[in-house]
């Protein structure tokens, strides 16, 4: 046999379009890593730790559609599983592969290193089952092909993470050859009868409304329905808003786009239009406490169609086994050539929506740096090929305010909300999409969790621009609930990044305390092509967006609800 379990896995990775996989070495996965290295179509990329490795893969999946992370047993995998929980929450197919104890040790009563010290090594698989859509343990080459194919197929279909553990003595064992990849990647079509019924029901719903609107949610990409949503918006001519987490999932230069719907953090006039509308088509939306601003902005009831990746609900009807994109195309076809359902768009214009508010004048060069000037600067460098990662904190709202030209993308992790996610995720994304203008906006508190992954951007010479907002603490937490725990130890962030250079790195760390210093730093960053540039932007602790203040108050109120009687 010319394949091994490891080279079989590598070939499947390459066949599903992974040009890279992320790894941290450990003795349970070394032979597996050797096997993966044999495949020249899927490069091995290293991370500083397994949490970051998981998040790097998560970010890569955002750029590339899927990803893989390879770690060692328990000490590695349990850290990576946090990021896998994140991939589940964020609907990203990340395959976590863990090296595992020798197959002869399973059931032997032996105590092994890197375990909790009992002879049952099954706990990691049991944990992984809770956090993935498919999880398998491979202890023999005999059934490795079907187990590997099952895991990858399920992850790609469900857009969820999956898990494979491979006994360390099995990854190099001879294995049968992979069959055609279509067996793994072909999705079943929508059920025709259900699709027809769903299209009819949703079309009738819209026919019955005078003032419908479309709300775009963050699962639209996982559903593969972004282009279909544009076609539906074109057919209806109504207003379209994006939820907080779904920024850039609908083109902002589309004539129907009115901005973000996010309670008091909504774009101007959007709440007015949503209050006025008589029907909401919610496409791939996640309504949680954050996105509904503490349950105060939660569209629900008879006037809402909830159309998700493969389930659509309206009134007392529920349809499943249909792809959202097929539903949207069916409804768009129904309305093609009919009178536009554009009342919400006319009203939006009537009440002054879309009228550009003149930007405040740029400050003098020597003026102390403000959040507002950071915002202006970010806006000035966003191009159609830009991707911005917005970390948890006021970065969410700063990025949310940024106007995007067609093609520009924003990546958020609002369902999982792990501070520090953005640094490794931006690294993984930049590995997958190195020619885009990759910009990261991250707070000082978040950066301290995962800062070391900037070293991997330096190692791979990725020209990521990092705006590090040093506001001396956890301002988002200050706005939700303040206390001494929201103060953090200050770092010399610019020096931290320079220290990663050691002998050969080309990363740059700059510090801006005035408007002029930020302008200069950004010029340097744009010209720097062989490594990341971190610009430490020093602003006062309370210099935050008004959205953060009002959103924080609503979330705090929801958190503080007393137990029900
Ligand atoms: O803009 P700003 O100052 O709010 O951002 P920064 O400095 O990054 O602070 C973020 C503060 C924060 C915390 C501590 N936001 N959420 N949390 C709670 C939290 C704790 N641990 C993890 C892993 N994730 C969290 N979201
Ligand atoms: Mg901060």
C-alpha cells in the first residue's frame, strides 16, 4: 500500500482545498506530522501554543472555507478545544486532529504521561463529542479511511468543527488509498417538495406585507447564501440591515443597505425603519443577549420569518432539509418582474436616512490622540481588498462604524466572544489570504491573552497592520460592571512586538500618543511589506464610543435580572 493513515489524511486536506494546516508538535503527534509533511500541497504552519493554533485554524477557515489544526494529546488538545468551541459557535468547519496514546495502551491499565493519570484515555474524545459535529478515535488503519471521510464530510456540510484522534503508532501504518473526493464534498440537494412549499409560504408572507425588511445574520456565510441574499434584495427593493456580527455579509454599497440593526448601537434611522416595518425576513440570524442588546432588540413573533442555514420557520410552519440559498432564490424568482416591495426604502429616505453626516474636522498634529481620530484613520485605509478583524471590546463598535467599499470584509467572533481570539485568528486568516490588506483592531486587555502569535506573523513576514488600543484596561467591562479587576498591568506593546524579531524578524512596533504620531505610524505601516506593524494607540480609559456605553448598560441590566419567583 502506498498510503499511510497520515498521508491519507493529508491528501483529503489538500483535496478539500487546504493549502495549509496549523500545528504544535508533541510526542503523540510527531509521526503524524512527518506524514503530513510528505504532502507538498498542504503546508505545515506552526503556532506558539494550542489555543492559538485552534484560533489560527478558525481564522484560516474564515478566509478559506475550512481548516485543520494538529495538536498533541490532552496538554495540547484541551487548550485547542476552547477554540473548537469557538468554531462551533461561529459556524466554521475546523478539523482538530490530536495525537493519542499507542493503540496497545488502550485498555491495558497503563498510566501514561500527558493524561489525567488514570488508564482511561477516553475523556478527550468524550469532551470533543460535546464540542464538535463528529468525533472519532482511530486506533487501526483498517477503518481509518471511512472515519476520516465521515468527519470531514460532516464538518463541511454542517459548517461546524470536527475531531479526529489518531493513536501515535497508527498514523504511519499502511492504509488504503482515498477514493474520489466527491464522496466527501458533495452536499445533498434541497428536498424539492419542501423547497417548493417553503418558497410558497415565504412568498405569501411577503405578499401579505406592505413594509417588509431584510435582516442579515452571521450564519449567512455558513449557509453559502450571501449572493442569493443580494438577489432577493434586488427583487424586493426593500431595506436591508445587518446584525452586529454580520457586518460585511451584505454589500454596504447596495442601494437597499441601511446599516446595522443592533438596538441602541444601530446605525442612524435603522431602528425607526425596523419599528415601522410590518414584516422581517431574518436570514441566518443569531439572536443572543449581546446581539439583541440584552433582549431589548429581538425581532420575533408572527411578523418574523426565521430563515436559517437549512431550517426555515414562520408562523406555525417549519421547513427543514432545504438550503437557505435555494429558498432565497426561489422567493426572488417569485418576485421577479413584480412591483417592488420598497416602502421601507422610500420611508428610509423620507426620514433622512443615508444622508452623510459631515465628519468632524481632523485634529491638529500635536493634539492628544483620541478614539475618534483612530476611527478616522482606520476609515482612510480601508480598500476593497481589506479585511478588518474586530476584537471584543470597543473595537467591535469602532469597526462597526467603518464604511466598507465593495469587497472589504469584517471578521468578528461575537457568539464565542473569547478575548484574544483576534490575534491568532488574524494570523491564520493572513496565511490563507496574504494578498489582502489585513488589519487588526484589538484592545490592550485582549492582546495580553494571545500576543505571542504576532511572532508567527513576523516569522512568515505577513504585513498585518495592528491597531492596539491602549486605554489602560477592560473598558467594555467597565461599561458593563466596573471594579478593580478591570485594571490591567501596562505593557510596552511596541517593544513586545520588536522583541519577537530576535535575529531575523522584520516586525515593527510603533507608539502614537498624538494625532500626528498616528498619521506617521500609519504611513510607515502601509509601506512596510515584510512583517507586521503594531501601532500602540494610547487614549484615555473613558474615551469610547457612545454605542459601547448604551449597549453595555442594556447588557448589564439583562445580566442583573433577579432570579424568577
Ligand atoms: O476596548 P476595551 O478596553 O474594552 O478592550 P480590551 O482592553 O481588550 O478589554 C476587553 C475586556 C473583556 C473581558 C475581560 N471583554 N470581555 N471580557 C471577559 C472575557 C474574559 N476571558 C475571555 C477568554 N473572554 C472574555 N470575553
Ligand atoms: Mg482596553
